[in-house]
C-alpha cells in the first residue's frame, strides 16, 4: 500500500477518533467545571453560533478534522528517507497548524495573546512528552537490535 493510500485510510479512521476524543473532552470539562451539569461545549461558542446544537455540530466537525489530520499525518513517521528531525518538524507543523486555529475557533483558549501563548506552551509540552515516550523506547529497541547484529 502506498503512503498516499495509507494517509487516506488513516485520515478516514482518524475522523471518528477525533470526534470521540472531542466528546471525552466535553465529559472531562463537565466533571471539572460543569458543577454537576454536562457542558457540550464552551458557552462563548454557543453565544457566537446562536445555539447549543449548532455549536456542538461545529465542534464535532472540527474535532473530526483534527482526528483526520493527526491520523493521516502519522504516515510522516513512515517516510524512511527523512531524518527523525524532519519527520518531527513536519508532523509538528502540520498538527500545530491545524490544532491552534481549531482551538481558537472553538474557544478552547482565551482569545488574547496570553491565552494563545499558554495554549501553544501546553501544545508544545504535550507534543514533546508524547514524542519522548515514543522515541526513547524505539531508540532502546534499535540499540538492542544493533547489539544482536554485532
């Protein structure tokens, strides 16, 4: 299967995953800040779009978009002639270029310079944490394979 076919397949699989993760986030948001009530989305989004139903529909579509980008973009890690630095940089730029505007549109961040900087900091921190949890075990596995080959 070509990388393009894999990207399409993973994008299509990522869309429902993104919607599901978005839904889980609303549950967590409700548990922490809902004071016993379910918060389908943040109030400023409802105000902007005029109804909770419209806000939830837009949020679901954008969460699906995020899932699709994260899923489809994962084929970047399979481009073997690219360095790990290039793979990381391209994947980071792709996901950040999608995540940050979606977070802004859905009011997942405060609409201020401080809010954007805080959100970017959180995104970078989580990206680095997840990257390290994937990279370090893979590095150990490669080291062990190289030792066996010697």
